[in-house]
């Protein structure tokens, strides 16, 4: 599973869907990450949350972020 994310909303939606696919509730995930439920909700809806928290969430779900220039011709393999 991977995505192109062009906004904080895209990242939040990706994380929410990945969490749901694993059968983890927001409350459970917030507890695993040491976040409040409000912070987790803000992250999943694209609100202003620190990059450190986004990265921690990605890592908890087994993902990493790769940043490339716009228009780059990149091939992603899983």
C-alpha cells in the first residue's frame, strides 16, 4: 500500500484508511502513539500537526515518507 500525497488532507486520509484496514480504532492508535485523541483526529483530517507526529504515525503503521520533486518520474516498488 502506498500513495501520492499532495496535501496534509491526503496524508491524513491515507493514515486513517491504513489504520482502519488494520482494525485499529482512533483511541487505540492514539494510545499507541502517546497522542491525545484530539491530536490523532486533527492529523487524520489534515489539520496542522507537527511533522514529527506524522512521521511517528507512519512508522507505527510500517510506512516511510519519501519526498521527491514535483514532476519527478519515480517508480515505486513494494
